[in-house]
C-alpha cells in the first residue's frame, strides 16, 4: 500500500479520524491569515474538505486538489449536502499541480506537506500557480520522533523545522515569510499504542 491507497481506504472515515488528530479551530486560524473574499484559491491535499468547505464561504472559487479519488468523492458529497456551487475538484499530484501558472490569489495546504516525498518541489509548484503578490499558507506539524507514522500513515517527513520551511520558501522565490508556532498540537497513537504529540506551525509567504 502507498500513500494514495492508504487515503483512498480511509476516506469514508477521515472526518472522524482527522478530528482525533487536531482541533477544528486550526481552520479558523488559517482563515484569519489573509482576506480571501471574492478571490480564487486552492486547497492542496484537501482531503474531505476540512479547509475547502470553510474557504468556500468567502472565496469566489475554490480548487480542491488531492491525489485520492475517494477523498474527492467524499468532498463532493459534503459540498453537495451543503449546497456549495463554487468548489471544483481536481485529482492531481502536489509535486505537479494541475493548475495554470499564476492563476491563484491564495494557496492553502493543511497537514499534507509531510506526505509529499519532494516537499520543496511542491512548494515551488505553489509559487508557480500563484499570481504576483498572491499568498501561500502552509500548516503542518513540527519535527517529532514518531517513526511509526512512516509505516502506518505513510508520512514522508516526521514534521519540519521552522528553518527548513523558511529556507524552502526563500529558495523558490517567496518573500515576506512569517512562521508562527501555534498553541495547537497534533496527536496520534500507533497500532501498538505508541503516543506522539507535536506542535503545529503556520507559515505565510507572498509571491
């Protein structure tokens, strides 16, 4: 099983599983970072729509991008139930995002970067799809030692340091970089009962 197969297999239960990892208020922290009213935005690694459904209340259009077709199916069902007409689903790798150059006012990626083998390439792709002066918002976990997550959750990275994220953002061309280590945490148990808890950061930068 690989990462895509894993997320395909848990898609129907993802809303419950996700709620055990981190709090709902994370999305409100993300939404408070920038004004997205009437903007074109992307939610990368959107899953079942934790961030996308919130963005849809303000943005003119939300491109919800994920490599798991089953996650996208769940998001479609969720968006139909809530009668959202401005969410567009795209199946795509985040290392080669199926969006046009300079087409987005803002790009959000929540808790997905640590699943991407070439995380720096994904950040370069975020830069590519953003309009000039567009903003990227990255939320993910700080470095931790929960090695079990590699095997059980197909994590490519055991979190990131602030310096690592800052360097990648700078290297692909982003400016005005701000990184906040929030008061929120991400918690998880392995199948053997190993417990891991680590902080969550939010990085914001402009093109």
